């Protein structure tokens, strides 16, 4: 496939079209498009560029003409403003004075410069084992990168960028990490997907809601602890798990639910919220799901005001949406969530609360919550 057509494939994939749609648009087979996408893990490869340090085709033409004229290599180097050793190596590597040809030498240099180079994780088994261990602990690649930098500040050989980790998981030929570890990623995918393919869920309204526009400014800036965001993650057989995230610390609590009725959600939330100190019970922000139909009864029992997001506005509960995405690593879509005990949910919450967060300057929610509690009168 020529380069312009390959570039067009990547343009359409980046615009959010799936592989069948791209194939129909360009008159190609779906397998061909999927092979192009899979080869680089769903990441559009960067166009190769010739370094300014290497000899150009024009310079090689000058070398070829100089050799034909019988000029010395040193004189050719002077004409080009290059080191004599550079010209000497160039001629020696490409057939010598008698057989040197500019175009053949240029093509050979371009082919020899092709990459990728050996991956850092492939070359350093100790670092690879540590990255694999943290992936198994459900750390994201970015969390791993920052965690290694924080714990090994004087050992650059034990640090790695998050992009290197993604490349090792996604890109064929750079598989320094075990292939199955991609399942530990938040998405669980073995290939990247453009954000343009995401969809927005619709939510229904419930009566007598206090909308998020009436929420105090102190909630928005996250300066005061005690304001929570909540939602449900849903599984098969009408099973679900309640999730609560504290906005200031990103501390997570999970609730086992017998069903998704408003009464069951109110009961589970009330029981768990009452275990918190009064200073950590200020408000809850929820989406417009019918499971919060009994929000007034919850407010009377706990003293916490419930605020509801605007329709189809999940970003208004950003911390909770992010947490629900992380939880899908433990509770995949389409599985029966009722089989998990409260003890198992508590174990998962402890693991999430022990993972460093960029928004907390790479502190963990546990550390941030202990800090809040220690400074509370």
C-alpha cells in the first residue's frame, strides 16, 4: 500500500470511524485496515525524517562526481564542509572508489537507519519485572512512571516513561512485557482506540431534584473535604455496586447492593455514610438516575444534601466517572456483580485508595485522607 493511502486510513481512524467504515470508504478489506491499526497498537506512526547530521542525496551526488573526476577524499570533504573521515567511511561502506553510486548509497543508508531500537524494558529485566508487578497491582502506566521516579530518584536506569510502557503493551515487535498484561489496563484493550469513538449515556429525570447549579462554590474548588460523588456500576442480571468518591481526597467507598431499587440504595448509603466523622458528611453529587428517588429520606437520615447533575453531563462527576472506569478492571462489564461480597469490595477499595494519583501530587487517597482527619478538630 502506498504512503498516501496509508495516511488516509489513519486520518479516518483518528476521526472516529471504525475499521469496517474505513474499509468501505476506501474500498479496502476490513482485515487490511485492522492489520494496519494492529501493527502499531492503534497509534499512528510518526513519519520518518532524515536527520540533518547525515549525508543528503545531493551530497552523495557530489561525492560520486568527485570520485569520477579523480579528486581526493579530503578535497571532496572540503567542498562539502564535512570531515574527511565522514567521506572516507561513506565511500568504504558503499563499494569503494570504483563502485560507489550515490542513489544506491542513499537508499542503503535509509534502510540501515530504520528502527525501532531495542525497547528499554527488553534491555533491563529488573525494570521489566517491577513494571509487570505494578501492572498486576492495577497501577496505570502513568502511575507506574511517576511511582518509579518517586521511589528511585537517584537511579535513572529504574525509571521509564508511561508511553514506553504503552508501546511495550500495544505495539507488535516491542512486546517486552507479557502480552496478557494489557488486561490490567483500565480499558482492558490490546489496542488503542480514538477518543472520538466514545458515546454519551442518557439519563432520566426524577422529581424534586436540587440541581448542581445550586451547589455551593466550596464544593466546586475541592478545598473543603466531605463532599462526595456517587453512582452505580451495573453488571448482568440487574446486579450493581454503589460507588462513592470524596472530591478532596479521591477516597473511594464501595457498597454491595442487593438490587438497584431506590430503597436499597438509600439504605446502603445511609449505613455507610453514618460511619464517617461529621466533618466528612457534607454533600453528595449524583446523576439523574432513578435509584436516588429517595434522596430526601437520605438527607434527613444523614444531614447530607444531594445535588443532581445536568442530563448527559458525566463530567460534572469527574472523580466518580474516573473511579468507575478504574473499577471495570476488577468488575468487567457484562459480569454478575452480585457474587462479590462486601469484604471483596472493601479489598478492592483499599487497593484503589493505595494507588498514587497525579491530582494529589502522587500521594495516595489513603495518605490524603489521613492528612485530612489529622487536621480535623
